[in-house]
């Protein structure tokens, strides 16, 4: 997944001055990594738990690299050591029980160690949601082949949705009362504040024929956050993150699950904004209007 550059999702984005409220630049096109000299191999970390995820990544990389070198070394040694020689007879062996027990137990021990080491990070990201009252809340809808984001209005509540209410370009997610929520095609969040996302897989509805198309499996992925979560139809999930201070800029949301022929086009801007910029995007100061996911079931019928 790192063979394609994240030209818009690394430290190449400009840091906006503190008082600035100018609109952010458009998302730049993807650039192959080998054509972008400023592109690092691993995208810049902008989330509070990004380093914990990277630690696990490098730990597993080190362990697997060690055994890859060991196995390849033995492979080439055996190629040379037991190459064909005139007059030498092959020797049949049934195996070595002690050696088989050793590598089976050793492999199990390594896997158990990794399970224990990652437990705290997994629990922090997936099982311990922050308080909604002090967090910035967003509903995320994934459909073939695009992203939709809704934000609660001044009433602090999310409108329920229905497939029958979907009108592309007018009411893309089927909000029962579109005027009560804020709809954006970009994910906009503040820095230094916990953000909770509620993720949905959205189906389609043809207003002419009344035909419904069920949602499919997607995966929400922001490489700079070190966050990836599958979006399962009919099973809304919540996940959180917090952007580190001084990381304002434009990053990228991708779908990391093959969801159809247009999967490669499923991208969206991920903007980390100042309070002034965020208020301009939403049309109100979110800090003055605490929000909650509680209320009517927002799962699309």
C-alpha cells in the first residue's frame, strides 16, 4: 500500500498561520513515490497513538525480517551443501521430532508475545471511546465509490437517514431533514481535540424505479492517523483519534477494501483546521453546541 505516494497526506502540506482563515488548497493528484523526491517511505504521523502503532509495525517487521534472512540463508546453504555430486547417494530422513517441537513452541511463544504487547494499544484505539460531550463528532458514510460526512447542527443531534430519501447532489445520504445537519464531502476536524467517527456502509436508491442496492464492505483508512477500520454493511461502528497540535493541513481518506471497479477513485480530503477555519466550514462554533450520537437510530433502513 506504500507503492503509491501520498503526496497530499504527508508533511508536504503547508502549516497555516494561526490567525489565517483562508480556504485550503484542493487535493493534489496521487504521485508515484519514485517520482516525488520529498515523499517519505512512511507517511508522517499526526495522531496521538500513531507512534504506538508504528512501534508494533517495526517490531513485527524486525521479527519477520530476522526469520526471512535465516530461512533464505539456510535455503541457499542447503542448495550448495547438498548439490548433486557424482557418486554420492541420497540419504532418506524421516524428520526430527525435537526440532519440530522447538519451532512450533517458538512460533507460538512469539505470537503470544505479540498478542500481549499489542493488547494495550488495541484497547486504547478500539475499546476505550472518549467522552462524547467533549469530543468532535462526525457521521461517515461510505458508498460505491465515494465518502460522505455529516456533522450535527446547532441542536447537537444527528438526523436519522433513510435510503428512500437519497437524492444525489441534493440529499446524498438520505437525511430526513437535511437542514438540521451539515453535509460536507470533506472530513474536517479540529486539532488537539478527540474526534469520534461513526461509520456506515451506505446503499443506493433509484428514485425512478424504487430499486434499493445494499451497501458493500469498505475500509476507512487514513495513513497519517495510523487508523484503518472495516465498514461492514448493517453494522455501524465507532472509532476515535486525536490530531497532534501544529499538524493543520490537508491529508487524505482512502478506502482500503476492494469494493468494486471504481474502488481506486474512492478518496476524500481530510482537513485539520483551526477553530476559525472549522467554524467557517460548519457555519457555527461547534464548541458552543455540544453534540451526541444518542437519539433516533441513524442506521439506514
